[in-house]
C-alpha cells in the first residue's frame, strides 16, 4: 500500500494532494481505508490551516543572538583534550592567551555548558526530587476536572508504534479526545490540546500521572513545558501519586474498554487507526449508557466549557519590583549574574522583588518559586506551590 513506511504527515499530504488533483473523495477513502467522515476532516483541516495542520508546531527560535562562534568552541574542546583535568575557569585563561583582544572570550558558565554538551564534565550528584502527587479535587461538575493519559503504545500493521493520547471529563465520563500520535513528545501534545481547547473550551483543572509530557521528573517542581502552558491558561494541575493508577481510576477503566474495542486487532496505518478511534469515541459518548450516570450516556451529561480558549495573555506583576525573561536555557539574568531556574520556563516572564539586600523573591504568575541570593547565584526553591489544592 502507498502509505506503508510513511509518517502520519506524509500520509495526509498524499491524501490531500490527490484530492486537489481532482480524484473523488469516496474513491480515495476506499483506497486509504478510511471513512469519508475522516477524509473530510483531513481536508477541512488543510483548508483551514494549510500544511501546518499536518505538522507539530516547532518551538525552535528563529535566530540565536548569542551563539558561540564555532572556532571558539573548537578551541575549548581542543584545550580540554590537552588538559583533561582542567575546569572551565582555567580553560578560559588559556582562551584569553590564545585569542587576540578583538575576540570576545565566553564566560566561565558558557565554557562549562560547552563541555557539558559534549559530555566532558563529570556530573555532580545532586538531590533527586521524587514525585509525591498533589491533592485531588472531586470534579463534581462537567469541566471541573479533565483526566489525561497516554494509553500504552501498540504496533500498527505497518510496523509503526501508535501512542493514543486520551482526555476525559471526570464528572460526565465524556471522552473528549482520543488521538493517535507517533510519540509522547511535547510538541504533538501541544497541537492536540490546542485543538481540543479551541473546540471544547478550558477546564478548571487537569489530572495526570507523573510521566512525560505532563510532568518532567528532573525539573523544578516536576513541571513540564506542557504543564506550564496549562498554568498560563489558568488551568490547575493535579498529579496522582506514583504507583497509584486507581487515583485516576475512571480514566483507566475507559482505557480498558478502548483497548478491547479499538486496538485489537490494530489497523494497518495511522489514518485507519484514527478512524477506528473516532468511531469508538462516537459510540462511547453518544450510544453507550453508563451505570454511574443512571444509565445516561456521557453526551447527555456533558456540556461545553464556558471558558473559551483565547490564547495567552501578557503576564503582569504589579506587586514586584520588575520582571525578567527566562532564556532558552532556563536562566534569568540579574545584575550581570546568571541564575538557573528551569528550562520549562524558557520564554516565560517572571516577577522578582527584593525582600532584603541581595535576596530576591522569584514568582511565576501568583506562585512564588523561591529566593535568589545574588552572592550564591542560585535559586533556593520554596515548598511546591503547585501542590496545594485551590478552594
């Protein structure tokens, strides 16, 4: 078949291209093994957003203002090879002697970052922050709480792995999303959630486990870029405790039904598997009665959120001294000093306020992250501000 060995994007582009050449929709749908409903859905997405509708959004910067010249980076690696036991501070002195005064020699932290990127730094053992979970809300009404997870991956007929991203409304059991993705990477999740928010509005809170892309085990407070985006949209985050899937039991029970009815046997390719998921979603929501809903269907109970998705508004910190922008590597610059915060805040604006001499409080939205001591040049985190349930 023509789509074997192709990515999801390539399959969809081929489908639309042949449609634009004048081939009939019904003929193409039969050839690709999908329903006409799915075919029109792909075509409508193309008409709305062009080829971007078939791709994940790239978050790569358009330019790198402070990119290190490759000659300087090569010299750093050469000196490190000659002096394997020397650190970044001593290597910088070699650079100052080797290059003329017209060449700007990078800072010690930049040299250390280069060595670390090339795995030439012996990592120091630091504290490992274990996920603890957060308080969990009742989610009694539609859109009070959405539950998200990736159902376990499985292999399609063409040999590619499928990772279904699922979202349900806790109160009504309504299956909001079941999307066949190629991986659990954050860009794919961003695209899926943005489409869902545009269609259904925003929930009050989202509950997930502690895995990627919903959480990041080695970042500040185990936040991820996805969960930071949710917070920017005014969505509270809830995390179940590790090894306690029963805390998301309603969602896991739906996964059992999904596995039995929509993945066995698996379809030959992503388009056909997504079409099967769409059929399952329609039946699960509109036809299947639920005992916990007094034998009503989820569609009879669920209502669209009254909070529309309007994108991100600019952050304001009226009670702070000033604002700082987090760099792409997760740092903030204060008084010519670079302080690591977390890469998940890259591109976000933080508020800072001096509470005593050379000690600054760092905040994200209404959440206080920790204190920066300019003499120590590091952030001392407070207790996890995102682990407190709002009343």
